[in-house]
C-alpha cells in the first residue's frame, strides 16, 4: 500500500503568491537582508575590535538589531503565508455563506488559495479563476491534488477588460492580487469589471493590501451597495483589509 505521506502535496507558495518572490516585501528578501546585515556587522566588529573596541561593539549591536528586525519580519511573513491567509480566506467564505450552486469568479487566482477554497464549498456550482500572475498551471495542479479539478476553470484575460458578460456571476472574490496588477487606474478598472460581471444582488469580497480604501471608493462610484471595510490588520507587515459589497 502506498504511503500517503509520499503523495504530492499542493504548493501555494509564500507571500502573496509564488510570482512575487522578487518583490521588495517578500519573505526571502527579508531573510536575505537580515543575513547580510548580520554578516556585515560581525565582519566590521572583527576588523575593528582591536583598535576601536567600543565603536566596533556599538556598530555590531546596531547592525545586529537591524538584521534581527529583517529576520523577524520574514518570520511574520512566512507565518502569514502558511497560516493567516488560509484563516482569512475561510472567514471570508464563511461570511459569504455559499449554498453550493453559485457561479463564482476569483480575480487574480494565483496559486489557487481562494479558488480552491471556493471550489471545496461548491456542489453543483463552479468557480472561474482569472490568472493575473502567470500561475495558472500551478493553480490547476493544486486543484487536481485537492480533488476539485472538475469544479475549477482558469482563464488568462486581457487586463483590465474581462471577457465575461454583464450580470454573469453570483459571487466575485479577489485575494491578495489587485495590488500587483498595475497602477491605480488599472486596479480601478478591474474593480469596475468585477461589479459589471456580478449579478444584481450578488456579493463581492476583496482582500488586499495598501489600496483597499481606493477599492471601496471605486465600488461606490460603480454603483455597488453596502460597501464595507474591515478593520486594518498587519499580516506581511503591510496594512490589509477586506472590502465587501453587494450589487
């Protein structure tokens, strides 16, 4: 009998998605900067401790604290990627109270964190992902490994215009994706597209960093109702909120 522990496991990557490892706020960069800063501090101390023991110690302490701060931020970001984003996803989906027969759109599906979370709650419904980061193959493989490949479809759309008709989806979601789509104008157009394809009475939820206040303004301008912003939290050491609305 095959060992279940040796079976392939889904890989959702770290940070917002695997495609973001080169971003300034990636955990890999935090650990790298921490290591280099600590190494530089130790080197400077060893070079100068004989002639300038006092200043050398002060430099070591200062650089050591900076290096440890980088490492601490990296640890927070890894914890956010491996635990927090899944907890937040489940809270968002709980609040949406899916019945199981909905047609759902996930804008910026990435490696499939939200996409697959939605698919697991659907029975007769289906979820479509809009790939904005070039990770469609990873998301499809993850969906297959999670046993929901038949409920998932992923499209690569020309931004910021979607190919889907007006009033087509019961629910539209987006998780940690829009901030990386481009300038504010592009993000605003994507938010407007999310409203356009949503059915009257349909629900929308966006979880993202930095620009959530702008999304709320855009939703109101696009005619969305009951636009609400959650309190700010700081996973990945960045201001993060959920924006919810109805059409």
